C-alpha cells in the first residue's frame, strides 16, 4: 500500500477553524465549454477518477516531485475546490502539475494540492460558481467498477458533487485488495456515479459502506453524508 493510502485509512473529518494562510486544497478543474457542455454524470466520474489518480501517481510517492505537497495535504484535511474552465483557460491549466481524466467526452483535471493563498493565476482566474449542469440519465450500471452514490436528499451543484466524489474515491482506495487496486489503476480509476432512491440510500448507510461526511464549509451542513461508495460484489 502506498504512503498516501496508509494515511487515508480510518480518516475522519474536523470542522475546527483553520488559519486561512495555512489552508490547503486540491483544485479540481472541470471543463465546461459553453457550446458543448459535458453531461453531469460523465464529468463527475472524470473528477472522481482524477482526484485519486493524483494521489496514487508515482510522482506522489517518496522521492517523487509531488510527494511533499500531497502528503502534507492528506495529513490535514482532504479539502478540494472545484473550478470551471473553457477554451484557452482550460488549455492553460494543463501546464499545472496534475492529472486529466476523460470520461465519455467529459474532462476534469485534478491538480497537485497546495496552499490556497499561493494558487497560480491560471487557477485563481477561474470561477468556482457557475459549474451547474442538468441532471441526466446515465443508464444501467456498468460491470466491474465501484459505484459512487450521491445522497438523494441533499442537492449539490456539479462543482460540490465533483469534490465529494473525489473524496469518495480516496476513501475507497485503501479498502481494496492489492489486486483489485492494481486493476482499478489499469482502468484509469473508472467509476459509476449514480443517485439512489431514498430506500436504497438508507440501506447503503445501514450496510456500513464507505461514506463521505462533509465538513460543511459550503452548501451542506457539517457532518452531512454526501456520498457512499461501494464496489458491487466485493
């Protein structure tokens, strides 16, 4: 198991106040072109994969160029900030260290986490708001991938949901066997993002599936369970 996965085992969240100058976050940039916006489900699946891809990238391992930033971030809070980009602004963020994942034509890039106050201008000029996308019908669940279930009782913007599914893949990864984790890496961390019925949601919670409980800084109340992750058959 990688050092980052070791640090994620048994993670809990704190809502204690932080010094703004010390707040660290992983930026997640969603490509939302005005003329050809992606589907909501596809971009959430891309964001979920990109977040864990940064954490398990060889460059995040000891002696890697991303190691210190990623480990320092994981030692604190695994906070993420989603932003939207299009056109030249999307192209500009490709030069920043991170991983871009494409799912069904939707693209998301998770960047190496760092101090929010030191974010580069290519990032700070991107808007955090305005990333809403309409609900879509993604169809049947594909086989052989984990499912990230969104809380059906808690509305979230696409940007908020992108951060939450990114948390979910990070919390799911250390629960997997070595063989299954290797297979998931080979599949570019593909997932299925879905919204269950209220009854199905309650059964997932009762079963003790991997759950994301939000610190409540934006959109939802502190302690809200936003996503539950499961790998059917595992």
